[in-house]
C-alpha cells in the first residue's frame, strides 16, 4: 500500500519535461492556434455548424499532446493551464490597448450587405452561404434582405444588421413616433395625461 501511494504521488507531482519546455510548448501551441484561426476566418466563429463543431472538438484533442508532450503529471497539466490563461490574458490586454495589435490578431469587420444587396464576393471569401446570411438577417428583425441598410461580420464572429430607417420596428424606431402612436391610441391624451 505504501509503495502504491509513493508511486502515485511521484507520478502526479513530478514533471517529466522541464518547466521551460512546458511553457514554450504551451505558448507555441496557443500562438499557432491563434494564427490558424485568424487565417481560417470569422466564419467559423459566426456560424458554428456541426462540421465546425466537430473540427473544434478534434482540434483540442490534436493539440493536447503538443502542449503536454510526454508529461502527463497533474502539475504539468496545471502548469499548462496557468500558462494558457496567462498568455490569453496578455493577448487580450494588448488587443484592448492597441488598435493596431487588435487588427493584426483579430482582423477587421467585413461588410456583407449594403443597401439590401449582399456582397457575393465577400460572402464567398468568408465561406458564408446566402442562406446563412438570410437567417442571421431574419434573427435581427428583417423579413427580407431589401430591408437591410448594412450587415457586417465583426472579427468576433457577430453579424450586426442595421435596418433601413423605414423598415425598423417600433422598438428600434424613433421615440417621437412611438409617443405619437401612444397618444393616438389614448384618444389625444398624451402619456402623461391622467384618467378622464
């Protein structure tokens, strides 16, 4: 029993590779993934379909050995976690402080629709189908592409739709127009007017 406890504690707490190698492996894999995901583009973040989900799940398994190497100790794994979180914190902090760094790491927004017309070349470049764009447009309150003044794909994968002013619904429209509608419904009494 004592021998088993000794072997278990040795295996859990002894790192088989040097700490420097563990740190370098983790940083290299993080930066490599950041670079590859930047090349692949915003589409994978915007419209995560089942194919993309499978790739991302397998990707985490593929890079696991590159991070931990031959070491599978508890301390080695925790060290990898701390280094990953630290590097990510630094990258996010730098991106917040420097617009130039943010553009390099994250990219820039892409215009998908202008005045109701989808940019087919940009959609093809991003690997987005017109149907995916139409679904995103509907989720943001437009019934058709013709109602869209502009739609953009942000570096974080968010699709933002700006409707033409005439096609905005009451919750997005002008407050004055909403107040006028309320006043008309109340029979000429304004919202501040009390009961008759």
